[in-house]
């Protein structure tokens, strides 16, 4: 189905780089270093609450309801308050700084990531198209050992636009000298990755590990990353 494509654009977090597993490792260290156990906050509760609130904030960002700084400012503050601990701005922002320092050092990848990259790299130009920050995403790629697979790493700060806005997709085409008909977007976010790329006339692959039944707009949907290879 996609053998004719020339440029494959991958989202990074939750698509190739296992954000959830890596975040859990970071939160484990933060839980210990900030003494949250002494406040009767269990690590598992912190992880579940943080994951939910972080996702809610990212969705609001994609809908242009908040600015990027709001994620960094509120994800720990709101998480701790939801767990019954009133945290001041100083503490919550210190926890967020620790999280951002730790996160890019983690190396866990989504199952099937290396197989997919090894198989596709000889035949296609692979790129990262991410709403993350360039410096942090480059560190993730380097530390997890997959940086060399990608020709271009395009992020919201260098494109001055974020998915699903048209600007970042237009920037990606210009940066890679690609055409919409030659391009494929592979990502986990229905709104940012699939709707954004679809509106630009790109084919899309929705990597939906939870197999949400309401998602019907992508060209194809996969629930395991390795399933991508059957379409090449």
C-alpha cells in the first residue's frame, strides 16, 4: 500500500520512544527524591494521576486552549493536588525540572521499533515530526540509540508551529523537499498526527495501542508497531 512513498514521518513519544515506560522510571526517582511516600502518595498513584493529567494538558495544547508553558507549570501541581497534597509553585516546578532532566536520559523503545527502523531505513527517508522541543527530542533519540535512522528531526520550536496546525506540516515538506503524495505520517495522536496530516493531504497510519473503535479517519490503523511493515 505504501511502497511508493518516499518520506516517512514518525511521531516520537508514544510511537517509537516509550514515553509511558520512561516516565514511570523518572517518576519513581522523583517519588523517592522528593519524599512523596512520606506524604502517603504511592508511586503507582502518582504515575496514574500524572499520566492522566499530562495527557489532558497535551490535548488542550493541541486544541490551542493553552500554551506550552502551562504543561510544565501545571502537570505536577495538578497531579499532586489531585492526590491530596497541596504543592506550592516552587515544589511543583522543581519536580518538573527534575522530570525534564531525567526523561531524555531514558532508553526504552516501543516494542518493534528497531525492527521497523532497520527494515525501512534502506528504502525510505525517515524523519521525526514531533510537538516536543528539539533539544529534548534529540537527546531522547541519541540516548535510545535511534538518532542515526532519521534524516531530519522537525519539532514545534524549530517549525514555529505544532501538530495539528498546517504550518508544521508545510515546514516539514519544505525542509525535506518532499511532496504530500510522497509523505506518510505515523503517530499515536488522532488529533495531532492523523487529523493534522490528513488535512494536508497526507496518508496516515494511526498507531493506536488501545484500538479505540471510534477512530475511522486514518488511512490505516495498527495496534502493534511491527504491523506497519506489512504495508510496505
